[in-house]
């Protein structure tokens, strides 16, 4: 399972407009940047109260990327 597939699956489960979820994976040497874009109305659902949902997604992403021998960072783009 790719890192972008993990974030895409989580985001689709959270939002009201799953057709507007877009995830882009930008590889580097030993790191990966994962950009998540959702509809403006859904940004709050992806970030969560006090950023807890976003932090949980980052934790899962870090765990999976560490297993792959890489470092990953999640950006939620508006």
C-alpha cells in the first residue's frame, strides 16, 4: 500500500465530498511529501478539533513510512 493510498482512504471516510479529495505524493531522496486537498467545507473535518485528526493521520503516515525506510510529511493544502 502506498502512502498516498493510506491518506486518500482516511480522507474519503472523513469528508462529505469524497469526489473532491486529491492526494499527491512528491518523492525526494529519503523523504516523501504527501499533499492532501479537500473541498473548502471539508477542511475542518480533516484537521479536526485542535488538529487531532490531522495529527493522527501524520502519526499513521510516519509509522508506515518508517517501515518503508523513508520519512514522510503530510501537508493539508487549501
